[in-house]
C-alpha cells in the first residue's frame, strides 16, 4: 500500500494544482481540483417564427398575444477535451463528487430587437437532444436582458438538480441543451429579429481519491 501513497503524493507534487478537499465528510486522502470549460449557444430569432408566418417584415407592436415555438439547442460536451487538464485525466474512473462552483455567462453581439429570452441550460446523457429526455435536468438559467445589450454576469444554479447533474459531469461526456420558451405579449414587437450568442463558463470542482481503483 505504501507505493500507492507515494504515487498520490507524486501526483500532487508534479501538478501543483491538487488541493485536499476541505469537506470534513471526505476521505483525508481525497484530492480536489477546480477546472473551467466553456459552452457556446448561437441563437437566431428566426427560430422563434411560428410555422406558416412571414417573419421578414418590419416589426410592429402585436395587437394580440402570439405563441412562439420552443427552441432547443443541443451541443455535445467533452470536459477532458474542453479543459485539456492532465490532472483531471488522472482522475478518470476515480471521481467521487463533482460540484458546480459557479457559471459565468456573456451575451455577445446582441442584435435582438426584443428582450433576450431567458436561457435555460439542461444537461443529460450523450444521446439527449430534447429537455424531456431521460435523466435530463436543468442546471442553470441565464436572465433576460434589454434589446441590443451585450452583457455578462453569473447565472443562477438550479440547486435541486445538482445531484443528478453531478452524475453526468462525472462521466465527463454529456449533452448540454439550451432551451428557450418565449411568447409575444400584446403590445410587444413582432416578429422578433436579430441574434446573439450565449457564452457560458462552468467552474467545476472535481473530487477523487487516487488510491482507489488502482
């Protein structure tokens, strides 16, 4: 067993980034690191155009409410590839816990003529393309901002779903789905036009015990 402990100590020495977990419930030999990775979701208001309607005209205040189609934007996520982390690579198969510390967001090149839709991020198994898929849960929500405003901030986490989300993050490969559920109220501009990109940076803490499963 002594040579296994030496391997763990060497890993900490070489990386310089491993930190013992400060959670008293964890094993004293647990190691935690924080890694960051980004997701980008391009959004075009054309996708909000109701079927059968011409949305190319000049936007005008709508005399009645208009139901808009939901928008779902799935993207594959490979955390190892996104971070390029050698420390995290050493933890593959040994991860005990994954915690989302924070999620930073940015709206880039916002030309939307409406308040940007509230943007929800769901994650699920690699095969997931819809938010109602098996084991797919919401993890964060990006708030609405005013038309034509490019801004940044910290997204709100959905704490009740983080345990399920942690299981997907531990696999290091999953699907992230951006979801928009937007409607036009009476007096709002219709049709919505313009585009933006939702950029998100996930800061995630990974905890493992390198003495396990060697």
